[in-house]
């Protein structure tokens, strides 16, 4: 690997295990709101349907096709209606309850703290997240991650999402870094990897599910601790 001085990490699905934390929260809310009595046959079906819808809506949000309010309005409404529930039967306040609960979950991907501690001794670390401001700050506080990062850049505060080049430009300016000595690490091909590569930064694709890697993505890892062997 070439010599880097600044590493930029994504948060959700890269360090903070979004799907695992969401699953825990949704299991709790399934019971709390007695969704089985409302016709949602199982927590498993509910979580699988939500996960599919949420991933699709986040992909649209990354690209600026929908707003934060639209994402939050649609992800559960679509999930409940996909499962056969009439709109008028959807529990009031379910989205708000989820937004309050899920960010308090603390599951990280394996080796997150050890890897970040190792890298912090060699590089200056920064975080660039497309997550929403209040949720992102809750996640970071609850998992003691802030101590690793010199800068935490949240797209909602900047006003532009990855993969837009302006958020990478802003991050580099904030860090006092240059493209040639900077590296982006994240799970989203569109937002993190192609966003960085198109901007002129190198990138490492975090691919824990071992999905097919596109040929134009140069480097991938399947576990965070691989970074300690290649950086």
C-alpha cells in the first residue's frame, strides 16, 4: 500500500453494525407494539422486509433522490403495507420510537476498537457519515468512538451527502489533508468507494458479506482487523 497520513472511515455498516443494532431494536418494538396482534406474522418477516426497504431508501437518500423526512416516513409505512397492514392500522409513533431506540444500541463490527486504536497510532483518523445528525452523535457517544477521530463529519451538518465530491473536499480541508495521502474506508460502493475514487482519493471497500466485488474497485477487506495487516 502507498503511504497515507489520513484515513477517513464511514460509520454505519462499517464500524457501527447497523443491521445487528436495527434487528435488536425491531425485536423489542415488535413485542412492545404487539405487532403480531396487528397481523405481522413474525418478527423475522418484519425485520427482513424493513431491512430491504431501508437499504433501498438509504441508497436513494445517498444520491439526493429523497429527503430525510421522506426516508423516515416511507421505511416503516412501506414495510407495514408490504406485510398486508392497512395504512390506518399502522401504529402511531413507531418511527419515532425506533429513532429513539436504535441509535442507543452498541454493537460494532468485530475488532473495531482494536483496529482503530492500532491505526490511530500510525495515522490521523476521521469519520465521514451520511447518517442523521442526532442519531450519529448518539451512536458515537454510546460506543466510545469519538476518541479515535480528529474530525467527525456528518453530511446533514455539511449539507451534502457522499458520494458528492463537496463532502470529500470539505473533509480534506477540515483535516488539512491532500487527496494523494488520504484513504476512504467504507461499505457503500456508491457513497464511499466510488465517491472517493471519483474525487481522486484511494478507497478500501469493507465487504463483510463477501458480495461480488466490481472489477473497478481495487481493494477490499472482509474484516476490520485486515486493516492492521495492510496499513
